[in-house]
C-alpha cells in the first residue's frame, strides 16, 4: 500500500510509506521499543516497564513504525495538563536497519498529521541536549516542512540533574496547522 491512510474516526493514526506502516502502538510493542531505545546508544534508557506503560497510557500521542509487522522505530509523546494544545515528544528512535531513510521525520509527520487534523494540537515541544546535532536537524527540518516557527531556550542545566547529564534545551515548534499532503 502506498500513500497515506488514516482512520481518525476510531482515534487511530495509521499511515503507510512504502513498506513501512506507521500506527499508534499497543501494549505488546513496549518490549521492542525498549530494545530499540537501548540499542540506539544515544537515548536515556528508561525501564522496560516505562515503555510498556507508555504504549498503554500514551498510545494516542505516540506512533510506531513497522516493517513486516515488526517495530523498527517510534516516537513517544504526551500532553502536559498545563498545555493541552501541545504534544511533548519524549523520545524518537529508529532501528539501525532503517537509519538514513528519513524514517524519524516520517514518524513525526504521521503523528502530528493525525493530532493536528483531529484538532486541539498546535505545538510540538521537546528537549534536546546541545550536542545532539541529529535531533536538532530532525526538529529543525520538521519545523520547515510544517512552515512553523521554532524557538529554543535553555531548560535544564547540567547541575539540575542528580547524576551526570548534559543540559537539555527546550524546543517549541508551532503553531501547527493541518497540511495538505498529496498521497502517492
């Protein structure tokens, strides 16, 4: 199946891009997402329980990419109670077998196409360490594709963390408006 298909009447977010299917995760995806995050060697690895819980409790603000039914990437997001018009992207990861194909950007686009089209979401928020050039490029590119403003500011200093951790800068992208995406 090529192009894009969405079933928002049921709250599902599903898109097919080539041989990759992007959809909301289910609880059964948690273990695979934990392994993808672990193998990235870049992300802060959460407990396996956190990934199970995330796939259960925040599935509507997260997406998983599948090839032949197996997870190969994900975006985990959530809505903050004090900013319901924003989705905070917690983690983005792509399996090494799929890197270099633009999958992370496709995951972000699929997630926000569904959330913005459904109404209520106007902003993407995330935090990035200053040395994570790949993530900075990913979110800068997202802002350009969506023709949205990107603002960044310091959020957490290294000494805010109880362990050794780099600072985290806050990125705010928006406002986001529904895109006219041609399928093909």
